[in-house]
């Protein structure tokens, strides 16, 4: 999927460019051979790669250069400047790599080159089974092959579809702004070509760590030497009258999003129960479809516990400016065929109800197999459980973050990156997972980037102008940076991520 512009900008690198005009540590957007090219300088070395992120088409020239990598400003994907390789999700595809020649005081981009090294894993298990075909599982399966693993890989997914772009289900796809062909992360032939045995509509009913095998819902058994748990989370369900009515929906899967879209075609009004990120993104998407939308939330400030009061109020005001009605400090007491009734007696007419009140990790399999759990599956810094050879990643993993202590988060990018790290560690890398958590959330023209992990007690300070939608909320715990939420300051959010990752000081613009 791409949302970037195809218009070429900057100098023509085929014709050459003054080397000293590009300062050390800086990047320059130009073009060569009819394609946008990014040239970066590190000391006396010059690197040239494709300038467009392969995730959503973000402009890498507006990103952050860290050592010999460039970080995309839109969703924080990372690329190696030396090879063009996508080294950290959400981008899964590499960008092109180009040769750079110096001639006197000028440099020239002279052609494409493949500088990717052939990788050989430090260890190679007899077989790998991945339970869960979401963000973590899909990314792990791909990374095993990228790292040179040639053994059997089985990806077991309960979903009817192969791995897909879950964040889009509550955003542009639900809003009607993105076609369904954007949703799959890979076509079916990709898994065949990579020799990944991807099973859909299949669940694992049991794990036997001693025999090193899993039992599938169709009765088959699979042996493994290394196992990755990536079973994700499931929506928390309401326990009130009317929850089983046919116009009540939860959003987790592609099938869920399709059902909501189909119902929205004939509905004129909707109630979203829960002022969570998913709930509010659904509210935005349904307003894009011209439905009347009301949001019911138990908190006084939507998302205030995560974003802080000031930014939480801005989210509410943005929704209200686009016609969303809020009923805060309330809960839903009952759902009826044509309306919902709140705990204070208020009734809200609606033909569609979407519930978004949180999720809980799917830890049943781990618990049955005596794998240590506590609000998730407990893993060490290498994402390995207390059972050797069994790893966990994604929404179920509770890991020792070097900044915030042991945490579990439900972010798409975190799940993908943990899947990638777990895959490398299955192959003997012994690579600790240390990248700070990151997520993005869209609300009409308000685009939020959040990096780090804070708590309700963290001190929040605003830098910039929230009303102008150009600001960051900086969270600190005991005067140490814990998280940064940004709007209109993409590069600043990348700098905050780098500061958190490397233990550096951070000051907003």
C-alpha cells in the first residue's frame, strides 16, 4: 500500500551534486532513473536508497537518520542506509539501494545494486511452529526466512484470512477510504514461495512441551523444536441485556469490519460503547460514512489516561467538531432493538452498536501448558518463556522493558517488531527487545503519534499549540522521560523514540 506522491523533487543525482553541500549526518531528497532517491552522508561515506517508505509511502527524507539507518516519520519503520533493507516494522519490504560514485568534488548516483548479505542463522531448529497469524506471527514467519532459516515453518491462524493490515480495519478501510485489496499484507503465493505452511481457520487445542508437539483443531499433531506463541487478544464483551442482538458488533477481525460496513450501509445512526482508541476510530470512520454517531464512555476525558487531559480533550473537541456526540461518565445498561439505555436513564436511538471496551490476552494455551503467565505470558528480554524453546510475542507477551519495567502493550508495531526479534532469537541471535513501544491513531484530521510507555501518575507537559494541532505532550516519571504523544510533529516523535531507546536527554522543540 502506498499513499505517497510520485512527483519527483530535488536534484537529479544522475547529473551529480556537490559533495560538500551535503553536511555530515544529513539526508537529501532527489531523484535518479525516474525514481525518488535519498542520499545520506555519514562522515566520508555516502549512501543512496529509495526515498519512499514501503509501508504507506512515507517520505524518508523527512525522517530521522540514526547511525546508518533512516526512520520513517509516519509510522517509524526503519531502513538500513547501506543496503535498503527494512530492518524494523511496520515496513516489510526493502527499498532500492543505489551505487554512489565520487568524481572530484561531486557525487553521482549511477545505478541500482543489491548489497544484501546472505544470512546464515547461528542455530537452526529442526522445525518452527507459530501459533497465531496476526502481526507478531506473520512478521516472525517472514523474518525466519529473511535470516536464512531453511527448515519447516508452520503458521497456524484461527482467522479465515492470511495475515492482514489490522490497524486499517478501524481506520480508512472501515471509513470507506481504502479498498480491500490494501488489507492483505502478502498475497497467498508469497507464503508458497517462502515455503511457509500457512494454515487458516485452524486453532491449536493443546501444547505438550515435553513431547514438543501441538494438537490442532482438525485432530492433527505437529512437532516442533521451537515454538512461538502469538495468540493475541480478544475483545472484552459486555454482560448487559441485549448484547446478543444482531446489530451489536465487536471489531477485531477483517470479518468483523466487513459486517460493520455492511450494516452501516443501511443504518442512519450508531452508538459506540467505549471511548477507547478503537472505539473512537470507529466513531470517526462511521461519521465518514455519514452516520449519526454517539460515543458512550465511562471516563470524563476520552483517552485521558493515555494521552493526558489536554490532548484527550482535543480528541473529544475534534470529534465534536465533526458531529460526534459524547456521553461521558456513563455506562450502557441495556441494548434494545432501536436504542440503547444508559445508566442514568438516557436513551440513544441507533440501528448499529459497536462495542470497544478493551481486550484481554489469549493466555489459555500457555496456562494449560504450565507456561508462566501474569496478565499475559511472561518472557525474558529475549522474549523466551520459562519453558526453553517456547517464545511469546505480541499482545500476549509481558516483557521487561528497560525503561518502564515489566509491561504488556497492545500495539500493532510492537507486535510486529517482537515477532521479528523472537524469530531472530529462535535462530540463536540472543537479541534483547529494547525498542520503545510506538503506535499511531487517526481521528479525522488529527493524527497522533505515541512513543514510550507511561502511567496515570506521570507528569505531563505540553510543548507547542494543541489547538493548532502542532504540539507534543511529554510525559515524565521521576523527571525521566517515559513517553511522548505528538500531533503535527512527526520528526520530534522520532527524536523522542531515539532518546528513549538510547537513554538520551530529550527536549521538545
